[in-house]
C-alpha cells in the first residue's frame, strides 16, 4: 500500500537524497522494495498503534504532502467526474462499457414509488444491490409484487452472451440472472401511546402545552381513552424503568416530557411528567425512552409472523429492529431454526438450506451498552441512526457510528449505515452538500453498505437518488485508492489486529491474506474466488482490497448472502463447478470476460478452496496470479 511509503520516509527523509532524480513510477518501485525490506518490519508493526498519531512540523508536512502526491503518481486534487466512470453514464444503456463496480454497496428500500417493474429495473441497473422491505408498512401483496419484479430486473449480471441463451428483445441472458439480495426489516418491539378519546377516524390530535403535567398511564382503562393530561403507554413496566429527571419522547421527539415522579412500587404504576415544549400528539404515536433499560422481547408477535412468512419467500437477511442484547439475537436465530423445521415438515423448506442472516439494528442505549456481545452473535450490524438519534444525544450519533463501523471492520462482519443519507432527494433532484459529505464519510469510516429509505420508497426521484449515491461511492473510493490510501489501510489494520486477538489461523485466513497481497503487488483488476461456501470470499473482503472480488457460487442463496460484504460481487453459475479442477480457473476467467468484468491484459488473482477428502485431512486452498489472455 502506498500509505506505508509515507511512514517509512517521514522521519528519515530518505526520499530527498535517494529518490530526487527518479520518476514517480521509479519512486513507487523503489518504495515498494523498501517496504518489503527488513527495515520496514518494525515500522509496519508500529503503524498499527501509532499511524493515526504521527506528528510532523508544518514545514515537513508541506514537503511530505508534495512528495506523497509524487509517490502515488496522483494529486490529492485529482477529482474526476464520477459519472464518467459509471457503466450507465448519462443513460442506462451501458452494454458497451467495461464494468467498474463500486466496492461498497447500496441497500435501497422499495416502496410505492419504486415497486413497479420499469422503475425497479432502472434502480437495479443504477446500482442497488440489496432490496429492503420495510415490514412496518408493507402488506403481503406489496411484498410479493416487489419480489416478483426484482426477479424480473436483470441488472448487469445478466449481460453474459452465450448463443441462443440471449433474449432477442432485450439482449439479456435468459440463463444467468442478476444477483440481488432481499432484506426483511422487522418492525420490532415498540412502545406506543394509546388511542385518543373520541378519535374515530384515527387522524385526530390533542395539544399538549409546555409546562403542563402529563400522566403516563399503563392500565387498560386509558388504552382507548387517552387525553392530553392522561396518556396511555403500552408498556406495563414503564414506572420501573424511569426515574425523575429522565426524558420521554413522543412521536420521534416532537414532544419531550421530563419525568417528575414514577410509581415504581405499584403494579402498572403511572409516571408523572412535565412537558418541555408544546405540540400535538396523535393516536398510537411512537414513544422513546432514552437511557432506559427495558425488558421488551426481541420479537413482537407481528415480527414472528413476518419472519416466518419471509422464510417462505427465501429472503436473504433479516434486519432485527431494537436489538438490546445478545440474547435477543440468539432468540431470533432459534426461532428461525424452529420455523425451518416446521416449514420442512410442510414441504416448504429444504433440509440444510441456509437460514436468513441476522443484521442487528443498533438504535438504543441498551444496544450500544451490549454492542460487543451483539456483534459477536450477529451476522452483521445496521447503524440505525433514526431512533438512535432520539435515544442518545444527537451530537453523539456520528461518534457512535464511527465506533460501531470500526468494531465491525475488526470483526470482519458487514455494517450498514442507514437513515436520512440523501433525505432531501425525496423531493429534490440534487442532494445537499452535507448529505454528500455524510455518504462520503460513511465510506471513509469503512461501511460495507449505505442505505436509502424514504428516498427510494416514496420519493420523487428513486432512480436518480440511487445513481447519485453510486457516484458518491465511486468518488470516495477513487480518493481512498489513489490520493489517501491510509483510510483503507487503517480499516485493514483493524481487521488484522482483530485476527490476532481471535488467534485466527484458519486456511481461509491464510489464503485470503496471500491473495490480497499478491493482487495488490500485481495491480490486479480483480480477485476471482471459486468456492461452494461463502466464508472464503468474506475473509478476503475483510482485508479490504481495492479491487472487486468476483465470487463464483454454485448456490444462488450463498451468492445473495454475500451481497452485503464490501467488494464482493457474487456470480451464480452452476456449471462452472462441473468443470475439472485444473480447468476451472480458466473457465472462470472466460466467464468474467464475457460479463465485461475483465479484458485482455488484465492481471487477476484466482483463489480456490477444495474441501477435505480421503487423501487430505483439511481443506486445500490455492492461489495463482495470471494475466488474462
């Protein structure tokens, strides 16, 4: 990595005496040789602990900045228009362009403005990798329509040309479909207010004045008869988890109440509060209890119904809302295992078929408090900044995001940053500068995915917002690759340190590290992975290479469940694994060429993992670097 050059030469200023008369290309070569020398070992080790705190004088920093630009062969102000690198460019007719995929992925919520086939096709082609279905709002009919249309939306993965298998009307393959994952987002256990007295339409409101006393009731007599002074809250143990001075937020913080008294000793005790501000409250408004430890279940009854239904539709991920501790994750996994047994008995599930992966949504103080244990039990994390910004001081949300993303990088698990990323594009064709910075910084932090919610579900510009986000990702990744590579290297170092802590010496870890090192040494266009399981490509992705990982999978389910990992572009091809092992790498390269992912002269690293057999007691991994013929 180019970053290491700077740390090697900052203190010694070796470049001034040795590299002064060399070209940038020669300087890079000399620096790479120096990096592999024995003198660099100690420096590379110290990088893990001191890279972020190295200090230089202002004059040295200026010299270092100029030299670093020359060493990389790029300027920090090399800022090309990212749209020029998009395969679709100004339209969605991109069949003649070589595919230059972004490494970080886009999760897009599909809703009323984006569920119809023409629009969804364009969203898929524009870069959506994971379709989010929000089960807080979606009906069964809407879910089935969206899943049906997703299967008919044949993005870039379907451009393989193979004789009679091409549909004449579209030019798309009738055999090799696109790979797009589906994420089921549960509503989760919620605390809500009761129905207002006399609200027959469900649209009535009552006004709460600043300074007024509001009693929060938990007995059934108020469930359908709430007023501005006596408001029902559907959590029986409310008084046991609140103390004077704590806050209660109604309707996403539209009204803030301060607790003055809590009847903790009573069954279904009341909580007395004072309103901090004036506002209107509707029936069944959401209630947040910042800082409160609740014993809400991991799944509501609706969640259980939705998860089981989602399994019948073979969804790939379940985003579990309001996860508070690791036990909640274990409870959801156990429930899915029980559902699989029931569905298998009914003939709706195959034995051994992979369960949906669990993405735990962190959106409460309790979730942050137990984050490490939740991460260990989960398959991935979603930084759900909406409710989190209500639960903790909003000024701390960005700090919490950075800590969670860093922890996921260290664990080698995917992390999704969500909520209001391009919110203004729900109404406007261009984002704000602050929103562009938000998405960019999520990529710099190390996010595997960034998510769109209302922007694509109900916004006016669902296709444009996906294109815009894709272009922001491309711009950020270009910058981290060519102008400021220490951002990615820092994320890699976090994973390496995490490996050391976990004492991970698996075959996958060794072959993954070798593949990334060789690919970067040869400036490879891509890393090709041939494996029946998803562990090897995930391990390679955890080292955060700056090139795409093309993972050939015989299982469509395994392929889809790789979609949330940064850099992995799964390709579902059955017949590749029928080819003899000695010819499999060559066949994979030819497939990748046909897909427009490789071209003659490209360097690629090809990684395979063969399962143990009678002659070998453990898995057999191999890696080779070749030039595409």
